[in-house]
């Protein structure tokens, strides 16, 4: 499966780029990134049909930092493994903060079948939102 259902329905990725404007492999990488961004910006309980989709209240986790980093990484890993099946061998690693607006910076690594290894720099901003960027090897 190349695209997430929401990508197909809207005809675009979360960044507004139209589906079909890249090669198949690039579309797959964009679709996974777009879904990770949706997943990490959704709070658990928001979807009536999937109550555990998304992350718990980020502000509660922020209050427990830096002691809560390992717990936060485990929550992200579990969430990604469950709801983004195109990404295999998921690893989530903490990265030191790179800017003042970012409360937590981490990297999500894994493999996508027939596309190889991928890395996504993930920034949890002070406003509670997450930003996901693909990093090239």
C-alpha cells in the first residue's frame, strides 16, 4: 500500500503537496511522513472508532521532563508500530534540543519494504504540536 487512506481521500499530503507529483518511492516516503505527522498530532480519545490512536496529553509528558524521556520514547514507538504498519523495525531515539521552540527532539528510524531505511526528525513544539521531517541517509 503506497498511500494512507486520508492521503487518497484528500488528494494531498499534510504539507499540501498533491499526490502523484513524485515517483512511486518518493510518494510512499511522503505518505508515511504525512501519516506520522497526523498520528503524532492526534490526542488519544479524539477518534471514537480508535480511542488509543495518537498520543496521550503531551503537556503531562512535558511536565515530567527530563525524567519522562524514556517513557515518551516508548509511547511513540508503540504508537508508530501499531498505527503505521508500512514502517518496520521502528527505533525512536532522543536528540538534544536544536531550537528554543522545540521541547523534545527525536528521531524515528525504520525500514519501509522495497524502499529501504528511513529517518524522520521529529520535533515536539512548545505549543503541543509535532513536526516531522524526512532526513536523507
